[in-house]
């Protein structure tokens, strides 16, 4: 009997929430810790180190059988690996220039956009306006004192997250060879290979302390966080998980305040609240209308639940 089967149904929602919060806290905390390496290495090298250490951990645990991958499996893991690695790199480039809470909130708009495509009713436009207003409140007060290129990188991370969200459904729906975290492990390995030149530039200058941070942000920020997200998806349905993941901007803002001392303006916090509420509402409505939507924080795999009615996308 698996761990998920041992948990009573009445406690599965709570268990899923705890798992998501652990994963989100891991991602945002390690992102804050990773900024300490930015003084010595460029963000691309740090992102490469993160993906490399995460890939090693996941490959050792999953032990995928590459020779059993079909052509469709390879297309799925390669596409997912490319998009997710771009998302990671752009996110680190953004965090290097703008506050963590701002970067995560703007990045979240990628998943929010996919959720918006899941419903096509006029009243859902209210939520889109709310999210747009939130972005203005977050970014507006900081334009005069923050590197504007950071916002460009955050928007590129959001665009990458849109592609990542759309492709996530394929990573867990292939053959048995890519089921579970096996496909995920290979995808992260592909992303690590993509940025290996940047990673190689940092290797000669790595100290024991640097390696400790690299292993920490890879193992906790990617490997553990992704596992928590996947486990949470087995505990409940996509609608509930979508609501849970809309808390990412809040977690990142709290982590940024606690670890980096990044105190945002009052309008910025109001903006974050608007995006969180809008994202949660739209994601919930999208899933209620039977659109199977996948959401992130940097790596949730789509789990098609038997409980969810299979109807046409509205």
C-alpha cells in the first residue's frame, strides 16, 4: 500500500496543503539563499548548478530506463526540459535585479494566463482586470528605484511558465517509462545539459561552501519541492491544487522579508493579494468547467484524476 493510500480521505486535503506549502517554501527559500551566490557567479551559472545538483538527486532516486522511452516520451521530456530550464534561468535573472516577491508574482501570471484560457465567460474578465491591477500596484512604485530589466526577465519567466504549464500535462501521461518522477528527472537533466557551459565557468571557482549551497538549492528547491508537488496532486484534484499554488507569491514575499529584508510597499502587498485572489478564483473556475489545468511554482506534474469528470473544454 502506497503512502497516499494510507492517508484517510478526510485528511487528504490538509495533507495536500501541507505538501504544497513545504514545496513552495522550499523553492522560495532556496531562491533567497541562491542570491548569496550572485555576488560570485552570474545567475545563469547559479541556475545551472541548481539544475545539475537536482538532476543528480532525481536520477539517483528515479533511475529511469532510457532505452524504454518512446519517441513521444522523448519529445515530451525534451520540450518540458527546455521550457522549465528557461523558466528557471529567467527567474534567477529577475531575482538578481528585483525583489523576490515581485519576481514570483509576475512569474505567476504565466500559470494564470493558462487558467484564463480554460474559461470563456464574460464575468471572468473581472479576475483578469484584478490581476492586471495587481501587477500595476506591484511594479508601479518601484520603477524609479529598480532595474527595469528585472521586470523584463520576470515577464520572460512568466512566458516560459505558460509553456511549462501547457507541457506539464504530457510529462506524466506518457508510458510507464516516464511515469512518476522518472520523466521529470530526465527533463531536469536535459535542462542541466543545456546550461552546462555556464555551469562549467563556475566550477573552477567553487568552494566547499559554494557546493553546499548548490546542493541545498538543488535538492531542496527542485528535487524535494517537485516531489511534494507531485504527492499533493495525488491527494486531491487539480482544482484544489490550483488554489493552493496561487499562494506562491505570498510565500515568496514572506521569505523575501524574512531572509532578504525586502519590505515591499503597501500598494505592492495589495497588488500581490489581488493577483493571488484572482488567480485562485480563475484556476478554480477553470477546473470546475472540466478544463484540466496544470499549475507550478517552478514544477507540478499534471495528474489526471479519476474523480474529475471528463467533459469538453468550455
